[in-house]
C-alpha cells in the first residue's frame, strides 16, 4: 500500500514542481483552447451567413430579371395581338401573292410530341408564309404551348436573335430520350 501512495503522490504536482502546471492551470488552458475554438466556429458561422445572404440576394435579382423579361414578353404579345386585331379588321389586299399562298394550319407545339417533326412543319409553314427570319422569330411563340412556351420565354435574349440558335436550343431541350424514338 505504501508503494501505491508514493506512486500517486509522485504524480501530483507541487508548487515547486519545476514549471509543471497544476490541475487548475490545465483546466484554464483547456478552457482557453475551447474559447478559441468557439470563436473560430462563430467566425465560420458568420461567414456562412454572409455567403447565404449573398446567394439569396443573387437569387432575388435573377427572379426580378426573369420577372421583367416575362413582363416584357407579355407586353410584346399584347402588342402583337393588338396589331393582329387591327390588321384583321382591314380588308386584305387581293394580290397574286395572297391568292397563291395556300391556307395551312399549324398545330402548336407543347413539348410532348416529336420536336423534329414539328420543327420541319414549322419551317415549311414559315416558308409558305414567306416570312423573314425576324418575323419568324416573332411568330414562333404563337405556335408554342405549355412547357415549350414557358421554355421559350425563359430563353436568353442572345439565343433569340437567330433562328439557327433557337433551333439548336429547342432541339436540345425537347429532343427524344433515345435515337430509337425517331
């Protein structure tokens, strides 16, 4: 038993222990380390909060921009519809070009059928109407419905400046899931 007591007493620091810390000093050191870790975590959390706020602000700006684009598109549609209404009240001039243009009806594309077949019909229809590329681009949304119409209005303006870029984008978006579907 004496051996055990001596062993234990040897482990206990004494005031004259040559620079060793007492248990209280050890606890204070541990507490200080924990405080530092806590401060670091709080800084990390604050940084994450800032990043989250930045992300939310960017998202809000994107939504505002999209909302303005949708509103502009709706105004364009209303203007075109007004022009069509005003134009339909006038008597169309009877010229040879109107007499030779066949009356063809094109179904709207809703994104559920083959885009390849519909696009070929659309281009044929446009060629029969003898529309310019700009007029074709302006006419396209009137022949889209559902998912395809929503997709078109969400397109970047840079894509809408060319019929070839629109064709590429619409084929990428609504292409069949496999080649066998063709």
